[in-house]
C-alpha cells in the first residue's frame, strides 16, 4: 500500500498507529483505521482476484463474507481468508 495519510485521533489515544492483520496466513501492517473489502484485496501480491471471495474469520461464529464496499474496522489480530468464488462439484 502507499503511504498512509492517517492522522492519529486525539480522542482515541488507545488506537495503535499500525494494525497487524492476516490474509491467507500472511501478515500485513496497515495504518488506516477502516479499510474496504476492495482495499483489503489489494494488500496481497498478486492482488486477490474476482474469482475468489474474501472472508473475515469470526472465532466461534460464522465467517463473514467481505464485499468490495464492506467497511471493516481494523484491529490487531484480524484474520481473513480467500476461497474460490464458485465451487464446481466433481462429476461422479
């Protein structure tokens, strides 16, 4: 990602300057407090293609599909994974 223009929120001194997140077991550091699904897809090299869906890991719950326009509030330890957008069952 390019340089961040994030300005520290003086009302939230508890907010870190960078958040460590994972996408498909690879760690990334981001400065923005909120990222859209489209921006998250651009973190890995190569970028996550349209042939794959992006999901947020929800411990103890159902994983959440992240659409391109979904806004995700960053926090340390967030985990995401990708999966094929369309699963073709095998022939029998």
